[in-house]
């Protein structure tokens, strides 16, 4: 295990990039997801159709292929990304579809009576959305969103395929230099597990804060 | 003929709600069948009838939660659903209380009460909060101001819901089976609030199965069946001597449980 | 854009697709067996069994599949028992599937109301039979759609065997891309093939779910 301890800085650097990628992709993905979910309720049929198509295509194709499309395929059309940029873009687009579905599920779970009450009080649509619908949706979906974030942290490991120096890649580079395969891979696995456990606990804590009084 | 009726502005003696030949379809199903009804200001109406008779649907047509297929509903001179009249204006005059309360669970009682007055009527926060506290006093729950709905009993939640509707200072209050979801021992506290409201002169349309309440409070009882208005009259007569066969059939079934109101029996 | 190369490499893409499907199907079957054993072990076993199995499941679910494949492939050769890419991928996918499917089984079992278990036990039936013969069958309407959904995920996850050099669809496609210098067309076709495999299954999930809900087999949660 000495090799691991001697190179903690390397692992830390990789982990930092992993978390940065996951955070960016999650924030971006949330925005995309929200817009997509709202688009599904738009009056214009082509807008709705576009949103549905986007979600279905992303959810039925592998993330690695999506990454290849962004990093290797788009340059054919003149759009070039760095490996890191491509990873974040691909993961953002990927996330957006899943977040859209999570939001859609949350919206459907709101009892119709809430909308009736808001309407009966004369609340305009926008106010009802902001004050009644979205806060309740958020409280319903935050566990699923937390899980989605953790999945994104794990998914960021595909960055190794295009050379992004996130956690998996730095570990593999170290392994190819030192040949301490078992120690490094075990450490890599345990680091991911520790991170996901900690993140899960943190998000549960935040979730309770949000749920206070409500449940 | 009232000169104001010609110009369209409602006069105080005009009915506050006019239901004119309202028919409604849900797909192929006719849920309201040419209903004609007028409600005077300050009148207390109770709608009864078997499930599926359309009474809740009729109520929901009054504040535009349901659209009519044929005919029209006029509230305080405004035609509900008329393109020229925003529904928000109608809904500001009409308060509604639901069977399942529909309080906003993520907001405190105070926030539930102040939301619409601030956002729709434009009241300042201090004004809205003052109004809210006053109304909570009125329904007997002043101490629950900072509580979340989940911590209140069903009866308390419904009373808060009544206060929330009253906060908009409506001219009419609609009650859609307000006590049907409550445990029996909690029904009384809600009916007491409703009785007080009636005493204070509020125009009320109530869909309910609470016959004692209807007899005490209603000016008129309307019996509906399969979307049609079958019979109407003062509660004392309706409960003891229903004239139409369908009303008689429904009331016999319903009141068979309560000795006080068996048709044919002298009123207590 | 030149789409003719697609036709020229159709056979290769087909072989890649076959490998992908084979991986997914075998891993799904193996994973289901393992997953069922783990789930039953956790439900019926004692506290020790629950602790060990929970740790194992959390370990697998808390790390990326890509890393697990590398652990098995590189790890096996490092300890002197080298595995080829296909067996390594199969093993890795099966273990991963086992962990996730065990959670699906456990969730399904938990979704059946406690009253069922209590009724069975009250009749004097042994605990193992109550779970296997009474609860599990009632959990199927919840479990089956989730399993189909997981299989869709498995089809997509086989793409990660790329890192082992295995010639499943994604690796095959990448090789073709490198040879023909037309990554855009090839990756689009690859995506299209995965979509053609997965999307019908997505629709199937929705249909099965709706059917099972309507059939009344899903007992109302009291």
C-alpha cells in the first residue's frame, strides 16, 4: 500500500477533477433537464416532440458512444472540444435527459388537488408554478436527483477513454508506471466507494433539511 | 324591470350566481344535464344526491375549474369562461373549500393564508399577515400560525383551508364535501365554522351528506341525480316529503340511517 | 458525408452487435441468479449474512463498472490467473448485474405489504416458503418491469468492455472509425444500433408496467 500513500497527491488531483466534472455536468444537466421537462408541456407540438426525442435517444444509447460522438464525431462538422470539454458536454447532455425524466415523474406525483386549490385562489399560472408546483416537485425528487449525481460521479470514469485525467485515469497511469496493479486498483475502488458513501450521506442530510415540517 | 339589468351591471337584488341551461360532457358521458339554478345573495344552498349525480362538477363550473359544454354560468354579472373576463377575476369573488383540503404542504399555515392575498390582491405582507391572523382567530386556530399542515388534524386542516379561502374576501363560498374525508369526531368543528359563516351572511353553496347541517343552515336544498336537477325546496319539506320519485328514492336510502329525517315522519 | 462505408463495414458491425447481445444476455441470466441468491440471503439470513452481503452490494454499486472490469481483467493477470477479455467482461458484468438485480429483488419483496408475510407466518408456514412462495410471486409485477429496464442498461453497459479491447459493438465501431476517418457517421450508426436494440425494450417496459397495474395483481398499498 506504500505506493498509494506515496502518491496521495496524484489520487487527490484525479478525484478533484472527477468531482469538478460531475458537478459541472450535474448543474448543466439540471438546467437542460428543467428546460426539457417544461418543453414537454409546451403548447407547440414540435417543441414537445423534440424534447421527447432527445430524452429517448439519450436514454437508449450508451454514454461512451455519446462521448465518442462529441469528441470524435463532431470535429467532422467543425466542432472541436478538448477531452475535458467533450467529457463535460457529453455528461451534461446525458444528465439532462435523466433529470428531465426525474422532474417529469415528480410533476406527475403532485396531487391534482394542489393545482385546483391554486386555481381556485386565482393564482396566475406562473405564480402557481413557482410557489406550489416546483417546491413540491423538488421535495419529491431530491433523492432521485442525489442518486443521479452519484451516478454521474461514477460515469465520469469514461473520461479515461479519451485521456481526461480524472480519478480512474490517474490511477491507470500510476499503475502503468509502477506495476503495483492490485494495490492501486483496490485503492481506486475503495476511493470511489468512500466518495459515494460520503456524498450519499451528505445529500441525505441536505434532504432532511429540505423536508423539515413537510413530512 | 331593474334599469341596471339592462346595462349589465349587477344590482344588489340580482342573483349572485346564475346557472343557465348548463350541460357538460366528459367525452360521451353527460355529467350535467340542462341545469338551471339561481342563487340569491346571502342564500345558503345545499346540494345533495347520489355519487355521480354531478353535484361536485356543478360546483366546479361556478369557479371555472370545469368548463361547461353548453349553457353558461354567470357569477356576480361576469360570465365564467367568457374570453373577455379573466378567470382570475371570477375566482377572486368565489372561494372554494375542497374535500381533501389541498393545503400547500410545504408552506406554513400563515404562508398558506397570505400567498394569494399578496400575489393576487397585491396586499402588503403586514396587511396579509394581519388578515391571516384575524381569520385564524375566526376559525379557532390562532396558535397554529407557524405550523405546517402535516402537523394538524384533518379538522384543523380543513378549518385552515376555510380561512385560506376567506382571505380572498370572496362574495361566495363553495364547499365540495368538506367533511367527507374527516374522522367522525372532527366533523363537528368544521361544521361549526361553516354555521358561523352562514350566520355572518355569507352566500354558500355546499355539497354535503351532513343532513343535520343542511336542515339547520340551508335556505334551499337541491337534489341532483344523474346530472339533472331533480327537486328543490326548503330542507324541512325536502327531507320529510320529497315529491319526485328519484328524490324520494335517494333520500329514503340516505336517511334510513337517521331516524330524525325519515320521509313521511313529522319533523322533529 | 459518406454513408457508403457503413455498408462496407456492415458485417463487422453485425459481429460487434452479436458480441454485445451475447454479453448482455449471459450477464443478465448469471446476474439474476446471483442477485436472487443475494436478495434471499439478505431477507432470510441472519444479521451476519445481511452485513456481509450488504457490504458486497454497496461495494459494487459504489464504484464504476469500468473500474470493476479493469480490476477483474488486470487483477486476474496480476495474480497469475489471466482471463481473456471476453470472460473478464462477462464476469465483471455478471457481478455488477448481480448487485443491482439483488436490489431490484429486495425492493420488490419489500413492496409487498407486510400483511402478506404476517398472514403466511400466522398460518404456520415456514419463513422460507412465505418469502419464496407467497411474497416473491406477488413482487413480480414490480420486479419484472424493473428487470427489463435493467437489461436495457446492461445492453448499454457492455460498451464499457471497450476498455478491455473486447470487440463488442463500441470497440468494433472505434476500429472502423480509425480506419476510415469518418467518426461522425460511424458513431451515429453505432448509436442507431444501440437505439434499435434498446428503444423497443423501453416501450415493452411501459406496456408491461401498464398491463400489470391494470390486472389488479399489484395489491393496493394500505
